[in-house]
């Protein structure tokens, strides 16, 4: 959607009040209450974060709340806190909650199990002892390559327990991408499952790990959870260990280590403006404080809720809203492994009905997929328990928004489209569900303690209704603390564009009601089904191919996935377009990054439109792909003839 179209959509959007029944249960019950608390939290962030800290279990609590400023800041320096103690122990020790289900697991193959807080407590302590038994120490890194499983939660919580930094890698990544992440985080151990179900197929994750570890010497052990014991899994003597065997002899007593609130807790790699993926570092304690606050107020999460976040553990969203935020609130969560529309298109609804889910969190891509399957599928299930539907990761188009509310939400559910980034470790923008009126497609209002602004490139606020750069002017505990091993990159990427502010890399508009609408990236990152993919990374993969001289990748709108990557390449002499070549180019990207980055289409072009300084003008490629012509400014172009040829090449193949 073009920016002008978006702006008129924003102007035309209507306000929908949250239903009274929901409002009554909400932590914040009115717009006035939200505004008053928001103002206080900005004027006195210390008081707000102290209030959140008061709801945590601390091992040591010193009076200092905030120290320093961007990019060198700390929350509760010197105070000691442990994430796993807050997420597990406090509910496992309380007789009222110890037998409460923490996780309902459901596999794509239909397998089901329920795990209580007490059981989780034992499992987490056992795996923490496994980590210690291999000599892992505070600050060491473990890479985790697993799908959504109860055991994945155990592994991650165990890392938090003993100060080991985990680095989850999405199980769709290729061996090369996994190797990059293992090497760049200097991981000492890899924990993986042997295989995963995906649309009835078996993905052999351990094979990927074996391939990734070729030539890697930082990893000493690989712990393998045999999710599918029937899948043959070669184990390397002395390096590979079976999860169940280790757990069988591990003691279930491992006290939570006192950790400084600012000690690194996790690393997650993400694509950014330039170069290779960055290892975003989050402080464990800081992440806990932030995610607890977002989950409590933006999801209104209550102990009696049954809550399902359909997203994959390879994406930070589930760490924010389930693993840490959700469990820290003592919640019952549904955990599902596999495809949401397999083996039949009603699978998602079946899960909602079975567990009486009342709050569901998904991504616009998944919602649009359900929409494509049709409302007659939804009509077969009892979805009456649904009260709140949440979304993050990509623009939520109003058509899908209304469909979701009517069909999944029974016409009266609250829809909360949140905005966040891997770097923000949470969602600084969201609807305050019971308090602020909804608007289809809006990302809501700034969260307590977060000062967001929309500015020009010098940091001056732009008028209401005008697009600008989305920035955050103050610090908050879940803001990334570093890029692993590259402080300079951290400072340059996020804190150098606008002095004194965090630069999100997104553009946005604020409307008359103070609601924010995020329009998209201002850099070369595209968002495919919620996965952030750097077009530069894809381009460098394509030019590795012997047939390619030059490559450009742009995002093309797609009804379901939001955007899909499309590649334009110029070929070396002697190569001609053929189905085999197309196949091998796509394979190159799949091998370097993963299947989710496979280019949807490849166009062969004679030359690329460039500026006089030699930069490819991707905007023009996008315009030709979308509209069949270049509409914007052409004055910076080096050679107009190239554009005419491109229009012919591309239109001929569309
Ligand atoms: O461009 C924004 C888009 O997704 C990016 C962040 O991606 P990732 O780090 O993978 O997200 C992790 C989520 C905690 C942002 O820079 N984005 C996210 N939410 C929205 C969005 N774009 C539009 N609307 C949203 N609600």
C-alpha cells in the first residue's frame, strides 16, 4: 500500500470502544486512567519501574533504579535477580499454584501433555545441573536450535537459572545461517532436537546441526532431545549427548544464581540495515522487568487466562510474551509445535476450542492465512471463549483486522496490534486493551515509561498526520544492551542518527488521537511473514552464484505474507535464463539463509537503475514491479534508458 493511501486510511479510521465486560476486568479501565499513568511514568520513570520491581522476587535489592543514559545505561545496578526464579519457583513453591498447568503442549502429530509449575521447576533445575556438569559458567553461550517444545522452555529457563546466555536460532535456518550464529556468539554448547514435524514432513534438525558444526571449534558438546525417537540420529562419540539420559541422572536441586539485573541473559540474531546479522544482547533481569510489564498491561494477563501465542520460539516475541513475561505472571500457556493449518485448515480453531483459549497472540500472516481458508472453517468450532486477539510483527491491514475480529473474535473481541522489535525486547506501542479505543490497523499508544516520537532526520517532531522516523527518546529495561562482540556497531546503528534517541529504522504517523501507525522500514530490510530479512544479505548470497554479476532484492506485496522477496539479477556472459538456473539461484539463497527467504520470483535484467554514485535505486525496482512503471523522481538516475529496458524486461515476465 502506498504511503498516501495509508494516510487516507488512517484519516478515515473509526474508533471502536472496548466492550464494557472487558473493560471491567482490565488493569487500566479508561483512556483518562491510561493518560494519567503514562504522564506519571514519563515524569518519574523511577517510580514506575520501582512499582514493577516491587512485583518481582529479588535476591538483593539496592535503592538505585536507573543509572546512565543511552547508550550506556543500567536498571537496578548491583541488585540481584534471577529470571527463572521469577518465572518458575515462585509459582512452584506456592501451594495454591504449584499444581497449576504452566504449559499445555500439543504436537503437530496430535501428541499432548500438560506440565505443571512444579514439574517445570524440577525439569529446569535438572537441566541447569546438566549445564553446570559440563563446566558451563556464567557468561558462556549456548545455542538452542529447537522448535516449540516443552523441553525448549526447560533449556532456556535453565540457562537463565545459572547465568548461561542462550542464543535461540529459528529452526528454519539453514546450516550456513546456523553456523554463522554459533560462531558469532562463540557458543560452547548446542542444544537441539533431533527432528521436528512441519506440515507432516520431518525436518531433521540434528542433521542441520552436524552440517553447521563442520569446521567449527568453539562448540564442545551437542545435547540432543530425541523428539522423534524413530528418526535415526547419528551421535558423535564424546561430543553428542542424549537429553533424556542426562536428565535421568541429574539432580532436581539447583538454586537460582544471584545475577546482576544488567548481566546479559540472551542473544538473538536479527537482520539490520547493514552487513551481517547482528547478535542483539538483552540483559536477563532487564528483560524480565520489561516483558512482565508489557505482558501484564498490554495483554491484561490474569492467572485465570488460557493464553496461546502461536509464534515460534525462534522469534523473540514468544520470549517476551510467554517464556518470560507470561510465566512471570503465573500464566497457563498453550504451546503448539508445527503448522497452524495442518493436517486440516481448522487446526488453529481446534486448539482454541480444546483448551478454551481466551487470549490468542499471532502474526498478521497467520491471521491472513486463516482468512484465506474461509470463515466456514471457523464456524465449525466453538471460539466463544476468545476475548483478546493480539498481533505483532508486520502491518495489520484493516481488512484482515475486521475479519479476525468478526470471525475469530465473535464480533466483540478486543484486537491489539502491537509494535515492537527484537531490539526493544518488547512492544513500546500497543493498544491498552480495556482503556484505549481500537482503530483497525493502528499500533495503539506508547507504553508506560516509553517516550516515542516521530521526527525528521534532525530529531525535530513532524506534525500530526505526517510520516516521519519513529524514535524512542528514553531508556527502558528491555532495550537491547549491545550487539554481541561489536559495541561500535550497536552505538552506530541505533544511537547515532538522532542524538540522544534510539533510532528504530521504521517510519510512522501519529494521528489526531495520539495513536501511532507504523508504515514500514526506512532501510533495506523486508518483513516476510514477520521474519526480518535483510535484502543485502540475500543479494550477497545471490552474487556468490557463478552466473550472477549483480543482484537486487526487493519486497513485493503479497496477500498472505505481507511482502515476499523478489530478486532481479544480471547474468554473466555465457549464462541464459532457464528453469534450472532459476532453481539453482533460489537454492543458493535457501542454503545461505533458509527456506523462508527463498525468492518468490527471479527477473533477469540487462542492467540496474543506479544513482550517479553507483547505488542501485531499489525504489524504482519496486515501482516497476508494482505499477509497471517508475512513478517517482528520476533526476538522480545515471541512465534513463536502463529504466525503459527494465520496464520491458519486468513487464514481459510478470
Ligand atoms: O518494521 C517493524 C515491523 O517488524 C520490525 C521488527 O521485527 P522483529 O524484530 O522481527 O520483531 C520482533 C517483535 C518483537 C519492526 O521494525 N513491525 C513490528 N510490528 C509491527 C511492524 N510493522 C507494522 N506494524 C506492526 N504492528
